[in-house]
């Protein structure tokens, strides 16, 4: 399921969607906020250009909304049903979760967005 060649592998590791060899990001740590969205221009292994067109990643904002909702629902379920907190506690846990995981949500959204338009090519992976 998370093996090379699957979209989930590329989405969760942030690797090139075509060859799965190198990270698309200059710095693999999303919590260095000044470099969180800095991407390589293209893959050094297969030459895939990551920015298909100008402003390509603006579309990932729509994906980011859905990913943020998923994180918020998870925070709600955990805080309300597992820890039995009050509604104010639930609200605080949702806000805290979204703030803490913001860099991860941004990168996941970009990874999902680019993987919608690009597909793994096993011939490129052998380079």
C-alpha cells in the first residue's frame, strides 16, 4: 500500500510523483517555516518539472481545506469521545491541532494536488 509505485507513497513521503526517487522539497522538515514550501525546480533523477504551469499549486488550496477538515474531525473525535472534554476543550483542541499541523497540511495538500496530475512511471524509476 505504501510501497514505491503507489500514489500514497509519493503523497506521504513527498517524493517525485513520476519516479519516487527524491524529495520534491528543498528541506524535508516541514516545520522550518521559512522553507516549508520551497521546492526543487525539477527532479534530478527523471527531470520532471514540478510546477506544470505558473500558479499551479494554487489549486492545492482546495485540497488543503479537505485535509484540514480531516485533521479537525480527528481532533474532535479524540478530544470529545476519547478524553470526554467539554465543548470549549474540543474547540481549543481543534484550533491547536490545526495550528500545530499547519505545515504538514500544506505539504500534504501540495503532494495530493501534484499526484492528481502526474502518475508513477516505472521506466523512469529505473534510472
